[in-house]
């Protein structure tokens, strides 16, 4: 092979390597985004189910193992950026979130979380809202969603509808 042919081949190889790397990166980011989206939807579904119905619903309707569902939900709660999850992988990212006690949402993440809880709350008939709120309070306390310096409170919005708001905890 002549030097010119080798140089041309190196140019082609470099372009093919860059294209393959780009595809790999896009696929990793798409996988990370899909896992986080699935986790958000799983969290919503679990909150809507009666106590004790989660395992059967998960198997019969979502077709996921409990471990996979927990991993996706952990990622959704973690607040990790898609690029970070793509870099280290879904499994390692969910394990890192678990080690951090699921307290890695940035402050704007807490506000988005409260807004989403409020949105879901408003979808329920008024008669079911208090039951759902009781379940959500228990969920927040057991999942340690918020750091100690923050807490979620229920307030009435301007339209007289209940809204979940994240506030600084009172200091002693």
C-alpha cells in the first residue's frame, strides 16, 4: 500500500470512527432519557395504585422486573443529567443516586417535582384528593425525597385548589 493510499484510508477511518462514536453517544443519551422518562411514569403509576397492588400491576401491565422499575424510578428521582447518566450507564447512575440518599435534585428540580405533584393532584376528583395527599405525604417521608432543610407543604393556590409547594424548613 502506498503512502498516499494509507493517508487516504486514515482520513476515511477517522471519519468512520467519529460517526460511530457519535452514534454510540446518541444511543447512550437516548437510553438514559428513556430510563428517566420510564422512571417518572412508574412513579406516577405507583402513586395512583392502591397499597399492595404495585407488584402485580408492574408485572402484568408494564412487563418490568421490580429491580428494573426501582432502578428507573431511582434515576427519575435523582435529578442527574441525561449526559451524566449516559456517561456512566443506567446501572451505575442509579447506584450512585442510591448511595447519595436520593438527595441530588437541584433546587429547581424540587420546584418541578412539586409542580408535577400538583398537576397530578388536580387530575383527581375532589373526593379522592385527600386520600392521595395522605399517600403522597407517606411516600415523600419514606423516600426521603427532600433534604432536611426543605419540606413540602400543601397550600391553596389562587383558584382555591390545593397545591404542593417546597419551602425552607423552619430553623430552631
